[in-house]
C-alpha cells in the first residue's frame, strides 16, 4: 500500500504543477453560505426566499447522471442549463453536484455491466459534463466523486439489482496500490477538461476516523498521479447514519474532529465545503424540541467554520431551505419549516450569512 510518507513526498514533487492551475485563490475571512434548490422549486416561494438570502447555489439533482444521462444513448441538459441561466440572471455562484457516485443512472447499476462498459460510460459522462460547464463563469466548483467510502473505511461498492443505494463504479477494479480505478479516472478527466472549475472530493456520514483517514490517503494519492483535487466536501446530513451522541451528546469532541479535518485540508491547500447540511428528526412529534437541539448544534458547527475561514476557503451549503420528508427515514430540517416560517436554526445562519463574493 502507498505509505503516507511516500505519498506526501510525491505530492510535494508532482502536484505543484496542478496547484498552479487552480483558477480560484483561497478566500480567507469569509464563510460563504448557500443553499440547494430543486428544479421544481424554481419560480416558487422557495426561489423567492432563496434569492433574499443567498448568492451560492447547488442545484439538488439536476446535474446528476440520472437526469443528464438517463440512458446510454440519451442526454438531457435542460434542467441544469436552466439553473445556469438562473444563476447568471441573479449573479450566483454554483457548485455542481453531478459526481461519479451512487447518483448513477439505473442503467449503470445493472448487474450485468462489465468493468469495460462502466469505464466507457464513466469516461463519456465525466468528459461531457466537464466540457459542458468548463466555460460557464458562474460554475466555481464541481463534485468529481461522492460517497466513495463507508464509515468503517472500506470502499463503497455495488449491490444486486438497481433499486438499492450502491456505487457501481467500484466494479471497474483497483489499481496496483489498492485505490479504485474509477476515482482516479474521474479526477484525470476532470483535471484535463474542467480547467476553470475547482474539483471537490465529496463524502458523507459523520466524523469517523477510519473513513476520513481513507479520504485523506486517497486525495494525496490522486495528487501523486498529477491530478487536481482542490477541495474536500462533507455532506453533513446530521443524524443520518452518524451516531446521535456524536452530534448531540458529545458535540464538543465531534466539532474538534471537524476543526482538525479543516486544518488538514488547509494545510494541504484544499478548500473545505460543508455541502449538504440538514438535521434529521425521525418522528414528527419531536420536531419542535429537536429544532432547539438543531439550533445549538448548528451554532457550534458554524463557530468552527467561521474560525477556520480565517485560514482558508470554507463554504456551507444548506440542503434545502425548508423541511423535507423522506419515507421510512423522517423529517429533514433546515432553517424554515414546511410553511416557510423561520425555525430556531435560522437565527444561527442569518447572523453569519454575509456572502461576500
């Protein structure tokens, strides 16, 4: 396996050229806050509320492979192109969430797909995606890969059928050092074709040490190949998969881990992005009391992000601005309730939402 000391030495020797290609400089002393909109929320009350508060946009699903490339011979850029027009009209900056990841089309998840077929499909999608947006000035970041590693540090891979949450691309195999070929290929393509966009390695779950150690190791390895990685993304769906005690009962220790992770990112010339922040409440009857807990946790999280923004680029994206319900999971809380009235967490976000671009 590729040792950390060897990786760091190779990074220092080989990735400097890639660092020089970064178009966007680190922007200290500003926590950039944005939010997600779904396509069907354009031209609705949510759009109105969004535009009053935010200048940083993540289209929720419109850039995913399942929308853009739903079939091997079908391409549909309509929804994401409308978002780009919306961003241009309203002077927004955009992070594209269309990664090589479990957000794959069903045809890519079919069990009979061979490694060669998956490589061809990945190459076609990743190349077309990068070229389609590379000359769009409003597009500042793009997620290149997403949800690659499980909480225990193992690679997230395929499952039987097409209806489960899975990452089919791992079937492409591992290289001689044990790293997934699909991750390396995705960053190779993005480095070549998305020269004007910052490239993000996005990840979910909580602050599990084994998972983040693997993320760090993988980023250093990608850079040792001469490919760019410009930022780390953390989804931050609080209480979805992560242990409750980490974010409620033992928040101080968890926030220290977050602070240490951001420090590592900045030390390695990486921006840090909280990409999908929300707070899960499993039962409706607990919503009001849980919103007070959410406010406290958000305050602690924002305090860390504000402090670390003094050392390098930090962004925060709210996944939705209102309440959303997912069957068999629960109610995800943001900063407005289902009727678009501010919740307690609104006060935390509103206080620091300066959005100096």
